[in-house]
């Protein structure tokens, strides 16, 4: 494990309407972030999953790839009519989608080192379920794509071989390749002619392995979310139906299934409250998962790999879960149409550290070292009050900055193992906090409760009872009478 002295610096990508910047930190010197790369024109930007490369889409159909260590552009691609682009997990390949045209292969896989196209195919439309068209495992050892009634596998060392293995899955509508390692693929087949929908798990890289290692069928299913754990041993399936037959919810009904690659578990997760599944997330260890579920106020529970409840996180206006990369902390929040309450938990110690609010947050994520939590209010979802808030691991506010228009705020990905032990990192953070507080000589920030208490005890006169409404002509008559 890397020691704290050799930990990589944290970086944040901040994108406005026409340009992006790369910030360094936190911790910030003098309370303000340093700037590593300033105001580069773009319409979109995204890191590779390992944080080694940065893809920048520009308005003139040019896509640039930057090396994140040097912040220098290493390759530029001109792709007319490009609609979407994404880097592979290690930044080896760039995948682009162009507007479909007759007799043209509009999805291209490019090698970022050479700039050469290595594979092309046609795809009619672009949706969340079919993009990226070619899915990679985190080490790029496995690659596959969904085609009609089958899943196609590639040799990631040589895409010129084309499809090297086909897995027949009649009616397949969505797939999810396990990431770490890329040993299994999950396939969703919707309902058809009275046959229930199903999710099936297949082993990768074995031509004779045409039978699923795990399978679960369910009626009343419109869409699914497939969530693999690290280790590729378990799959969470959020099953969503557009219509709730019980008429309890306008938004349809949802349930949570859990399947394991060893076939030991293929069933529903035993939840203790009726209602929708708001969020379900694996911890980074892959040994436990947390679920927010039920009608408001929602309930949150942490389960182990055998679906046994480990920790109850209570109830409240919550719909979002974020595990700390080090596995020690957990943030439970209520974003979107909820008021922005956040509760920070120390999962290792099984206790709540603090609560706070981040209203109107659109995105939220832990820093790679696990010490900070960033929320952002971004356009086009919200056109006003755009800004970034960074909190300490215990929920205390560390940094806040407002923008006229903010479109994106992302941490640069890093492997959590590159940072030191989380308890050591926190100790060093606490020391920095103490040093910062000494010269100012200020006490702790008053809480809302103490402010309320002090205002109540102050000698303010009691509020006057509001007078009855009098129409304007009556007021005028009263003035004339007085004169």
C-alpha cells in the first residue's frame, strides 16, 4: 500500500458552458484551489476510469486526448457529426458514435497511441443500454458488445480479428460486463409472448459455456439496472416496472434481486419496508452492499454477501448512497426532488459522524483518497444556484464556490490503494485543521440549533398580531376621517 508521502495529488475537473479547468487539491493552499490546466475550450470532457487520460470533445467535431500527468494533449481526432465519445478504462482506446448514415459504419474504436481505427460497426441509435457499444473490463483484458440475439466477444490485443466468440442469448436487450475481473457477463431479456423477463449470468471466454451459471425470472418488468461487485462474484438487479398493480405508486414498482456467480443465491433481497428501490450500491471491497428503499421516509440497510442485514442506517428523506473508496465511511443523502439532507456514517465503527445539507445537488462523489465528499449543482438540470461544495468525511463544510453556469465537476479517478491508510490520512487532516484554527482564535462555528436558542433568549419584542385586512378604499376613508 502506498504511503501518504507518495500519494498522488487530488484533482478536480470543472466545466463551464464553453471551457473546462483542472484544479489541484484539496487540501487547498490559502483556502483556494490551484489551477493545473486553465480554460480549455470544450463541449464535454471525461476521464478514463483509471485517471490516466482525459478525453475532451470540442465544438468543431475534434476530440482531444490529454495525458493527465503532464496535462498535455497527446492525440487529436477529427470525427465529423460525432454525437458521443468515451475512453476505455485504461485510456488505450477511444470509442466514438456518429450520426447514422446509409451504408456507413458509424461506431469506431480508435487506438489513442497511434490514432488509427481498429474496429468499426453500425448502430442505429444511442441509448443508455447500448452505450458504450463495446464494454471493457477494468484491466481491458475482456471486451464485448450486445448484438441481435447474441453477445459478441473480442480479442482486446488485436481487434482486427473481429468477433472471436459469440454467446447466443435470444431476445437480449441489455448486458453488463463484470469489471474487476471481466470474468462474467449479465444479460437482460425482457418479457415476450407470456414468457417472463429474466436476468442471466454467463461465464466469459469459454466457447462451450452457453448455459447460464445463474438465472432469475420475473413478471412485471420493464427495465433493469445491473450492478456488479468488485471481485465479480455478485450481481444486484434493480427490477423496474412502469405500472404498479397495487396502485401504491405513480412511478411504478421496483424490487431488488441478488444473484451470485456460484449459483448459491438467486432471489429477492429481504427488505423490511414496502416501496421503491431508490439506490443500491456495492462497497469497494465487494463484500457488502447498501440499499435505500421504501416509501418516504425511506429506510437504509447494509447487507453482507449472503443478504444478512449488518447495519441499519435509519429512516429519513434519502434516495442516494455513496460508499467511501476506502470502505470506512458512507454518505446517505436525499438529492433530486428531496431537500438535500446528508448523513455521514463511520461504517467500521457503526456510528453516525454528522449530518448536514447540500440543497439542489445534481452530482455527488467521494474523493479517491476517501477524505472529502463533493456535491455539485449543475446545468442543464438546474439553471440557477450552480456551484460546488466540498465536505470533510464527517460532514463539516470545507469549501464552497458558486458559478454563473456549471456543467460538470468530477474528481480525477485514482486507485484507492495509491493512498495511505484512511485512519492515518484523517489524523493528518485533523492536524491541518487544528493548525488552521490556532491563528484565527475563533471558536467552533455555531450550529443552527445554538443560533436559534440564542435568538430565542435575546430580548426581542414579541411579534405583533397581524391586523385584519382592510381594502384600499376603506383605508382612504379612514385617513380622510382622521383629517
